[in-house]
């Protein structure tokens, strides 16, 4: 299956993607995690991306689209993937359509995680991620690690993301409304969107998403 996950910052895309990718046996491709891995390795791409991310803006398409396509090539797009955080504007959605069309492939579904804004703010304020792998995500209250400050998956230190400061979060939400929300209509026109209410326990949201995908298959 080829699936796109959309939703505001803090909706739980990364959290759900980890479970859905495992259940569906497809790779989880997160452009945010790819950027953070480049930042921690100090690559030129990471240095460029960091200035945009810390300001809460999107990294330019000229950098992002190539990086996402390289990662889809590695994964072998024909075998399926779960995209988390890409596409994030209309230019990226069109580029993805062209990329898939050239391979005679299509998307199966776009899952839109719906969460009220006050909940998103609480989720982001308590989020802690792993220094070794930013796809290992916890929450100080809602999804506590077994040992405070230590990643359950790999033992890495947990920390708060630089872009999770309050003023940056406000900017990220604004960018979500102006640049990312229009892709939902773009995909509605292709009859691909399934809205998943994303309040409730992590496993309940996963169940809803799996049921929606199974209904779709
Ligand atoms: P990215 O890393 O993609 O961030 P985002 O979209 O802002 O999403 P988040 O990672 O903040 O949230 P999430 O929905 O994954 O929530 P999570 O599962 O962590 O992008 C970061 C930046 O990179 C962007 O601002 C941009 O600069 C750049 N970028 C990335 N992709 C790009 C692109 N395509 N083009 C241009 N620029 C790009 O959950 C949040 C918290 O809630 C966690 O603590 C979690 O434990 C908790 N939680 C999750 N589910 C629940 C639940 N059901 N109940 C209670 N708590 C929960
Ligand atoms: Zn870890």
C-alpha cells in the first residue's frame, strides 16, 4: 500500500506511522526525521534545513522533493510506503503524483488525522524524542517512557525538539493552515482522503486507521 499521512504538527503522525508501518509491513518515510538525521550528522542539507525548521517554516521544495524521492527509490516505491510529513504543499503533492505516474503507480489512501488545536498544543508541549533516532517519540504525561529521560526502544537520551518552543509551534500551525491544508482538497478531488478522528488513546487511533485502510482495500 502507498499511504500519505497528513495532520497538523503534533497530531500524532509520527506516533501512528510507527505502528501502521509495522502492521502493514511497509517503510515509514518521514521528511522531518530525514531532516533531523541530517542535522545531527551535520550534513550541508541538515545545515540548510535547520534554519527553516527552527523558524517554523517549510524547507524549500528544491531540497525537499529530491530528498523524499531518493528515499522512496531506496524503499522501492512499488513495494509500498507510508509518507509522514510529505507532501506538505501543492507543489510537493504534484511532484509526488508525477513521480508515481512515471512508475505507473498510484496512492491508495490519504489519512487525515483530525485533532483540535488545544490538544495539539498539549501534545507538543510534552513531547520528548530520542537523540539517537527522532522517530522514537514519547510524551511526558500521555506516553511516558519506562525510565524518565531514556528511550524505551534504544536507550538514547530523550530531549525536547528545538522547534517545539511555543512561538515556533504557533508559526508551524499557521504554515499548516496556509500551505498544507490545501492538499487535503487536492486529494479529496482524487477521492483519496479518509478522515481519522485522532483524539483518544494511541492504540484506539491506530485501530481506527487500520479499520479505515482495511475498508478501503
Ligand atoms: P515534522 O517532523 O514532520 O513535524 P510536524 O508535521 O510539525 O509534526 P510533528 O512531528 O510535530 O507531529 P506529529 O504529528 O508527528 O506528532 P507526534 O507523533 O510526534 O516537520 C518538522 C519540520 O521539518 C517542519 O516544520 C519543516 O520545517 C520541516 N519539514 C518536514 N517535512 C517537510 C516537507 N515535506 N516540506 C518542507 N519542510 C518540511 O505526537 C506528538 C506528541 O503527542 C508526542 O509526544 C506523542 O507521544 C503524543 N501523542 C501522540 N498520539 C497521542 C494520543 N493519541 N494521545 C495522547 N498523546 C499522543
Ligand atoms: Zn531511541
